């Protein structure tokens, strides 16, 4: 059940990140949005543990996951330029 929850939360974080950041709605699609949110959540958890914001075993909260997804989205837009 944890993987289903990660997909759902990742999808929501990805959607919110795409709505907050300026620019077009790229990347598009359910799978890319979900991956964006999940990778953002992992990034936020890793960064939070690196600066001692979260203890080992803790995950980032929803706001942290959205911020991580925004970072991943901005990097994505810089690396993969839509034509």
C-alpha cells in the first residue's frame, strides 16, 4: 500500500509544482508528472536529512515534496528544452 500512496502523493506534488512554476505545462502526461513528484519527494527527503531537518527514516512533508518537485521541474526545463 505504501507504493500506491507514494504514487498518489507524487502525482499531486507534481501537479502542484507544474501549476506554481512559470512556463508551459511541460513535461506532460500522467507518468511524467508522477515521476516528477516522486523524484522531487526523494530529493526533498535527501536534502532534508543532509541538513538535519529530518531524522533518518523520516520523509519530507508534503510542502517539502512540492518544493523538491519544483526543483526537479526547473532542472528538467533547463536540460530538456521543448521545441
